[in-house]
């Protein structure tokens, strides 16, 4: 990469060196050329040749490995993901860095702020990746991301006391989302039975008492004006007992909100007592439906699958930005401190607002620094590997995969297909060339 | 299955599967297949003499699907299963409060349980053999390490022979995580009930078969995200697509075996 400027330097000096010392120059250059040839040129050449051979290297296959790259679903996913990374990340990292850099100049604790944003960069990518795997864990008790989401959803939609419960007598209980109702309507004087299973014992309140074996509506007044029922945990330890019937020791579920409906219109609402019993009285004789309110059965927010196939690339990109915002901040911050303040001050005097100053004055003056960040980030994003392999569980790596990961997996991840691996390496190399050229040209300009 | 139903009714997911480590899934399938289809078909499938769409494979896979399609039976649900590695999955039954009731593991899994949880092997952690299916013979699927000698001389041979002997096993076994294939090894040398149980299962089994996925071309049997590994994870995600998945297994197996 640096051979360009070097050559220029030598050219400039040549007149001062005697002609017969070209030999000396060659001798001095030899070690560098040798190292370059052995460690850079030869591997590239060998990889190009190797990419034209089969997995084992025995057969010449021409461009077949390249054809596979653009036809196999897996490598196509890798190409697509690399495209997403390159389109999103350099711009995002630069924007975040720019905002942080401008902000850190305005706040009095700017230095502390810069240090804070910079810290992730000194952590190894692997360690940061492992940390993010926990951040994105599906279980909100483990994963920070889902814990944050849950703390919001719990307020908007508080989970029920008996979340996750299933009716034990499905033929008598109709399920509609998280509400349960009697499958057939009841006439006054009848009793509704709502047996439930799959309630972790910790969710059943201490106050729960044994559910009543037998309910006689007559006990509560005129049977013709009464509909009663019981909501209970239909589980006997060891799996004994009769499903759908209240057995000895089975507990009632207290505080379930119960509605009684008459042709879809709620007539009355009550809650179950300690033994899971509920009674509606003073009803007109007729047909009724009992509905258990979903508030008692709502399942808590289960967590977004950050590490699932749909969100994984977004989650990876977010973690990359978190790590590299510090790099952008430092480069852009340095550029910012080199700007002539007079431009900004005079713009302000002329009445430009902060946004106008940023877009019209700061960003154009920072063009150099912004380019450095964009180009460097593009190169590092094209060859992204560590975060993907560490954060993405094996089960979604086919969805999260990128070229560098595919290259490694094809060669060393079990398939041992060095032909395909080499071809992927060459594709990656070609993709990086434009960014490299930009970088080299920039070096020259700085000279 | 009936036990799983009871456990689930009680409010605990019966199964914990560390599905991010795909070999746990292939082991599940291999055990089901060896028990339901028997060793002859197991060998034929291993050598890809019968296709992955064979009725016996379909039947074994359906048995697995019976578990997978009951989302509430899986600790952590589908997402939790697919992001848990084997060590994550194996410890779930032993956490406080327990997050699952049963986990399938190998002899070396005991280490993770002892290291990461307060479980006492034999008291709060118990071992049972993979259940028989319709009265199948006691069968074991195992993986193993192979000692390879790079130098062919008397000393090397004697050393290899020693490694295979009961005496060597009695030195190694008490350290845990190791089961000797030598039938003369006294089960009492194993350090805990789980290791002893797996040793006993290995010694008394009528049928022993080597891990099928380990015997496949690696592109099909042991590469993350493709072949058996990728497609069994796909099965966890979409058990209703079993038929399509079996067909893709067959086509990937054909390609991988052909390339060998």
C-alpha cells in the first residue's frame, strides 16, 4: 500500500545519487522486496491459482468455484450481508462519530465523554462480542436488550399472575388468544369448571386454598338466579388425579377476573376467592357465557429474538457501531480542533442556526477526516469476521454469514474446500481494492 | 412422552436442548433412529445406502418432531433452544429455579453440570438411558477418540495397547468425563453415578453404533449451518416443514457423498 509514496520519494532524490550506486539502491531494496514477495505477492498468486482448482486441489475446474459463489444460496447470503454492512456501517459510524465529536466540544465534561465513547475500542473484538452475545440473549433475565424492552412492555401490558397456563379440559373451555371462556353456554343454576395446568408453582399465591370438590348453586341463594364456577390448578403431583375434575389437594386460583356475558354483552364481573370459586347471583334466568379475563393470563413479553435469523445482522451492526464510534470520534474530533473557528463564529454572527453551521460549514471543512473514517471503516467492515462468529449462535450463522466467515468456513470449518475458500478470498480482495486505491490516493495527497 | 406431558402440566418445560450446538440435535436423531429403526438400517443410512426420505427416517424424524412441535416443552422456547450451546442447555434442569426437567447429554456433560450448578450427582442430578422405542434392544450411540500412532515400533504398540486396557481406564476414569469402551473395566472406578450409568449402558448394550454424523462427509455431517447441522436446526425452527427438510437432507447428502 505504501509503495506508491516511497517510489515518489526515491525518484526525487535520484539526481543526488551517483549513477553507479543503482546497485546499492537495489541491495537496500532487496530485503523489502523479498519480504513483500514471500508474504504478500506469493500468497495472492497462489490463492488465485488455488481458486481455479477443486476442493482437494487435484482437478482444474476453471471458474467453477466463482460460479458457485454466485449461485449457492449460502455465499449469496454472504454477499448480500456484506453489501448491507458496507452500505450501512461506514455512513452510520461516521455520522455517530460526527455527532459525538460536535457534542463533546459543547459539553463541559467533553474529555470524559470522549474517553467513555472510546473505551469499547480498547476492548478486544472477541471480548466485546462475547459480551454482546449476553446483551442479546433471548431470556430477558439474561439479556440486557430484552430486559429494556420488557421493562417498557410490562408497564404497557402487565403480565398476568397465571401466565402460560393451559386449560386441562379443552373440550369445555374455548381459547381465544389469552382469554378463556366456556365452550358452551350455561343456563342459570349450572356450574362452570375451568381447570388449568402448566402453572409454575412459584406463580400460585401463598393464599391459595383447596378448590371445592362440589359446588351447589343452591348454597348461594335461588339457583335460578345463579351461575357459579371454579378456576383451579388441575394438577396432582406425580400426574395422578382425573383431568377436568377437582381432586384432593388441587388448589384454586385466587384473584382471576371473571366476566359473565349474555349474548356477547357483559352482565357482571367478579374475581375468584381463595379457593378459585366465583358466584354470580341476581341473574335473570337464561343462557350465559363465562369469560376469564386475559389480564390474569397474559404472558409476559418473551423477548425479541435478537439472535434469530431476522434481526441478527442488525444486532451485529449495532454492536459494531458501539465498538467503533470511539474511533470515528477521535479522528473527527482531531479534524474538528484543526478547523479555523472564524468560519463558524462569523456564520453564527450572520445568524446561521446550529444545523446550518454543521451542514454548511463544519462538514465541508471536515471532509478529509470524514473520508478517513469512511474508507477505513469500509475496509474493516468488508473483512468483518470476529463479531459474526462470536455473537451469532451456530444456528443463525447461515443467516448472518459474511464473505470472510464463508471463506474461513469453506476452507477450515469442516468442508475443507480450499478451492471455494480461495475463490472467496479473491472476491473479498477484489472488493477491497477500490477502498485501498482511495486510501493510497489520500496518502499521496497528504504528501 | 407421557412423563413429558405430566412435567409440562406441572409448569416446567420437560426438555432442554442446546440447539446452538447442532451435534446435540444430530445425537437426538441418531438415538431415536437407532432405537426405532434398528442397527441394520442405521448402518445403511450412515453409508447413505438408503435415502434420507426413507420411511424409517421419516418415522424417526416424526418422533422427534412430536417433541419439537410442542413449543412449550422446550426450555426457552424455539429462540432459547437455538441460542443455547450444549453447556448452556445441559445445565438448565439444575438451575434454581429449574428451567427444564430433562436434558440429553454425553459422559463429558457431567463436568458442565458440576462446574456450573450446585447439583449433586446422584441426588439432584440423575441419569437415565435413552428410552427404548417399542421395546427396542438396549442401544447406545457413541462418539470417541481414536489413538493414532505415528511411529510403528514395539514401544508405541505397547503404549497403545496399554491405553486400551482396563488398567489405563482405571487411572483415567476417576477423573471424570471419560467412558472406557473396554468391557472389563469395573464400573465402580467411575467418579459419580452419571458416569457409572453411562459406562453401564455402554457395557450392557446389545447394540453400539458410532455417532452417525461423525461418519458423514464433513460438509454434510459436521459443518455449521449446512447439511445435518443446519437442517436439524431448521427443523427446530419449522417442525411443520419436516418433509421438505428430509428432501433437502437427501439432496445435500447425495452431493456430499458424491464429492467424497
